[in-house]
C-alpha cells in the first residue's frame, strides 16, 4: 500500500547575494529527493511568480510529485535589492540561490535550472559554470539578432501568401498597406546609412548588457556536460529564430546535437506559454521528463 505524500509547504525567506537581500520561496518536496528545480525570472517587469503565475503553478505541480522547487527574485527584479544588470550577469545570483536552496533542502544534490526567453538564455550561459547544475530546462531561449529576425519575418510573410485568410483580409482593407511600406522604407534607409546591424551578433541594450550574448550561449552549450530540455512554442517567431540559427551555423548545429540535449515542441505555446492549455501541456511534459530522467534512476 502506497504511503501518502508528506504535506507540501511553501516557505518565503530572505537570503544574501553580495550584500543585497534577495527574496525566495521554497516549495517542499520529498525529504529524500536529491533533485531540485531552481526557477529564473525573465527580465522586464516580472517577479518570482512568473507570467500569469506560471512559476507558482509549476512549483506546486512539481512539489506534488515530490520535487522541491525554489523560486526567487534576482537582484534588481521583484522584491529583491540591488541593481539589475541584465540577464547575462546573474551568475552570482544563481550561485547564492543554489547555496540557499541546498541549505533549506539538504537532500538536494543536483539542480535543474528552469528559465524562459532571456532567463533561458541566462541559464544556458551560466550552467557550465555552476557545479551543482545537472540540467537546464529552457523555454524559447532568446537568441534574436537583426539577421535571424529578418530571415524569419520574410519566411513568415511569404508563407502567408498561400493562406486564404491573408487574401480575405487584404481584399477587405484590413491591412495598413501604407504603414507597412513606410516601415519598410525606414528600414531600407537605416540599412543604407549603416544603422542596421546585418550580422548575427546578438548585441543588446539594457536588458542584457552590451556584448555578444549569442556567442556566450553557444559557448555554454559547448561546455555544459549535463542534460538540456528545450521546450519550444509553436506560435512564436523568436522560436523560429532559434531554429534559423541552428540551421545556419555548423557550430550551433553541433552544439545543439550533443548527447543529452532534447527538444519538445508545445502545441499552442507562445513566447511565455501564457495560455492555460499550453501551460498545462508544458507542466505535463516537464514533469514526466524530470521523473523519467532523474527520479526513476
């Protein structure tokens, strides 16, 4: 006869990262579970609850099957102190969070980093530098550049020419044709003036700091020896940019194809899996995968 699972608790606490107070929440799992999931908040106006409380629901779902989960606000986001320097620069926050996680769930020895969009990119950049990290679950990693964005948009618009809904809207005057031409002309002028970056450099502004973050992600993929699960939405052009990067670069193709790296596409998934049904698919897939790869061994 199966024993009932112990009562799951959710505990909020404060911990330190280089003198700044950070806020964390622990969803308790089975006391003997040696795998724990650490969620990373995406940049922008978000906090440890996630978009549409996605990270809260994830924490409760995984805790219900025995996997402890820690959510936290890294410096400069949510209720935590400190300066937000961009998703590329949260290594010390992750290091402090992992230490706190292990102190509050002593059985945990292996960490799964969970992130979406630029927090997935942050996990991929930093995982190889964190000895306790055994796995990254990356939802729609942010790898956008002017070059990949241009290719994906062009393919998207060309595919629309074969769809009846496009022609119906066009004939009904539901498109702002003048606005589209004006925007295209501005881009042409900017490119002629040298204002548009035509390379796949991945240079970003305040959200990620200056520098080639796409190369940093590639380096992370090449150096990380653990498992990676890519969870990709099928309703998001940035996930198409990720695919474009893979097919256009032999280095990316080789890194992406390493043993232990796996991809699952989530039907109806947008950038942050904001819909209830796509979230449920996301949670179901991730829970089964974690149980298969870690709990049954």
